[in-house]
């Protein structure tokens, strides 16, 4: 470890060097109110492979402050970066990594504008963490609030909902940024800086999960917080000049629990960098302190590739996630029971948003047909995303183990798993034999357990979060005669999901239970009716199928509800008015809920009595 002093105008910058000098150079730039010591864990890991530079920005740590307390404009910060490279950067282009304000200034250095011209050709790549280019954010906010999207194909109600959601995201980012004008205001900024200095260590521990250690928070924190107000006062009123297009490969690390920046704002770089690599992690703003191993791994994988190393499957997915397009671009989604009904609609919906989808079904032929629909090879339609069919019976434990291994080894760890496979058994419980009971439990409940355990374990081990979606039914909370076996499995799936959600919350893995109502999926034709002869069972199937068809609630609407559940990490999602009503009755008027069940039972008995023997 070697320390240097570098002159930049009237300030002296404290620079620290780690690693061997002949290796590629990685330069880490910190934000507010940190010093270069915030990078100690990451820098130590990177130094095993690279030459690593960190420095305290002007006014922070061991670096001096400018004579003019307002001399913190982006051109001055980029000038400091250039001075560090001139003094100790070496001859080869360096790989930049920036966090918070360090990332903001690095964006100016790597984009096509006058601020970055002094560094043209001297930077090989840039990794941005929680510090977007403000020009990108401004363009994103205009696009979201003005509705500058091609949504002409959407239904009017969907367009209104989507536009409201987009505007809500912009307002959400504005709420997270409300502290910035306070920092920029005279006197109020100094008061808030004192609060930051007094509470930073406690906030880092309780809100971020980062333990304070020597060097961070820095012993100079009070002065650093006060000096750093110049960052806000010098830059809030101006966007960097010039084009916002990046001139080097860019990697954006998105901490999905960042209290100061929404993922959408951090992803505003899409369309402004090519190639752009996107990584997501369920962590807060100071992810470099709380997850240094993961941050260092991503930087290493990115830099190694640009220095001639392999293009790994994870890099391929990260690059796909960086392209403009659907919300799930670059994500891998697994859907079971995807050969028809809700599963088919869900696979198509995720693919339409750019995801690669593993289409799994007990009927491999049906899975292949759906995969063909998605890739457009059936009717020559658009290719939304990659689709991969797989035949598997979720009731077969060994087959599910092989399935999970195949998916992980071939495509990587899924980001979303939709456990949708299910069957129906109807009729009196007293006439439901052991075989029927075992089969419905094995598919409807054990299949969900296996999907969650096998893929959830891999999500947790990967450390990048994920989402498990378990399709239950309104039958989970709406008692009904003749469906005891089916309702029991769906109620178990609901409570299973609620418990698992609590277990996995700290791992960044969300769990949602979907409870559809009467959906026209064709499940009635596949339901086994116990206690009825063949002709009577067939007539029962046909009659109930007509009821579901007349209801006219398509599985595509359930699929959209699943996408919204994943987006918002919702725990329980009833779908269709009757499902919402039954849930309300179950919670607030259980006797009424049971009375409705009795009414339906009597209607069913009359219909059953009219069936042939």
C-alpha cells in the first residue's frame, strides 16, 4: 500500500495505491459524505488482481478543501480525476468505479461532453453505483410523466394504469431526493450536515446493515459533511453540458433497497450506453460496505472481460438487461404448468417484457407449442424473448431436482419462478380415495414446495435476490362443498407462501401468493370428479366449463396481475372481483363467507341431482 499527494489547482488530493503496478488499473471514486476509505473492503479484494487507486475527493478526508467553498462544480471534480490519472494513473486506460457523487462526476468524465474531453481515451470502462447521470434521469422523468411510450396496443384502462404507475415512480424519486435542495440552501444545509455527522454511524448500522469500522465513518466526518455541501450548491442548478452518450462500456450496479434512488432512476442509463451491463442486488445505498464480495466480483468479471477474459453467462444476461426494451430484459423466468391457461399466459407476458422464459409443463408437447408461440416461429409474429421448453412432472421429486439442475447449468439462476402447475379434484371428500388425495397434494402443494426450495436455495446462494410466485386460488379462503381436497391444497399454498416470505425477506427474495377467482382456463375439462359415473362426470365438466367461459375472465389478466405482484413485491394478490369479495368476507365477515358457501352448495346439489346416473 502506497500513499501519494497529488496537486489539482489549489487543492491537494490524498491518493492511496494498492496492488502491483503492472496490472490493469481500477480507480474507485467515493461519494458524500464518505472518504476513499469507504472502498477499503472492495479495494482489498480487487488488489489481488489489479492495481487499485482510491482518493479522497476535494474537501474530504486527508484532501484539502478549495479556497472557494463553492468550487465543487463537475468540471472541477473531473479536473481532480484527471490530475490523479496524470500523476499515478499509468499509461494504459483505467477502469473507473464511482459511488454516489463519485459516480455522478464519473458520468461526466465518460460521456460525450466538454467536461470529459480531458479524459478522452484514458478510461477503459465505468462501473456506476447509486449515482446516475442527471441528464439521463431528466430524460427518464420527462418520458415517464409525459407518457412518451409506445403503448398504443394497450387497452385504455391499462394505458391509464401504466401511465399513473410511471408518474408515481417519478414522484417517488422526487420524494427520495427532497433532501438535496435542503443541502443546497444556506444555513439549512449546515444544520442538516450536522445531523448527518451525528447520526451517520447509527443510520449505517440500522438502516443499511453496515457495521462502523475504523476509517468509515471517517474521523473527519463533521468537516467532510460541511465541505461537501458545495457539491449540491455548485451542481444542482446545472446539468452537465453536451451529449449524455457514454463513450466506454458501462456497468450499472442497482441496489434495489437504496433509500435515495429508485431502480428506475439508476436504470435511466439505458439507451445512453452501449454496451450497458446491469446488475441488481437487494441492498441499500452503501452496498460497497455491506456486500463488498459481490461488488468486487462484478467489477472483476466486467474488467476481466474487457481485458480479454471470457464473456460469461452472467455477463450475457447483464448485457441483455442493459438494453432498452421490456421491464424484464435480461431476466430469466421459470413458469411451471406453462403449457396452457394461466401458465401459458404468464410465460407469454414475461417474454413480452423481454425475459427469457423456461416453459415447463408435464406435457412437453404443450410446452414446445408455447415456446414456439413466444419465439414467433408458429405464425411469424414478433420474437419477444428466448423461450425454452421442458417437460417435467412437479410431483416427481427426482425429476424436479434434474429440472432445477438443468435450468441452473444451462441458463443460470432464475430471477423469477412461477409455481403454477396444478390439478383439480372435485366431489365429496368421503369418496375421495387415497390415490386422488395423494396426487392433488403432490402436484398442488408438494410441487410448489419443490419449486420454492430448489430455486429459492439457488437465489439465496447467488445473493442477487429474486421472486417466487405461487399460484393458489380464491378457494384458499372461500369455503365450498365438493372441493375440500382442492381447497385444502390451495389454502396450504397460501399459508406456505406467507411463511416463506418472512423467511426470505432478509435475503432479498420476494414471495407472492396469487389467488385467482373464476378464470376461463380450461381447468374444468381436466378436473377429476370423484363419486360420479363417466357420463355424469363428463356432463359436470361441460356444465362448469360453460360457466367459466360465460364468466369470460381470461388468464391473460391473471398474468398481468402476476407481473404487477413481482414488480411491487406484493404478498397476496386476489384476481377477479369474486376473489376480492371472498377475501374481504373471509377477513371481516366469516359467517357471511360460510353462508355464501352453503348457497353455492345447494345450487350444486340441485345441478348434481339432474345429472345422469
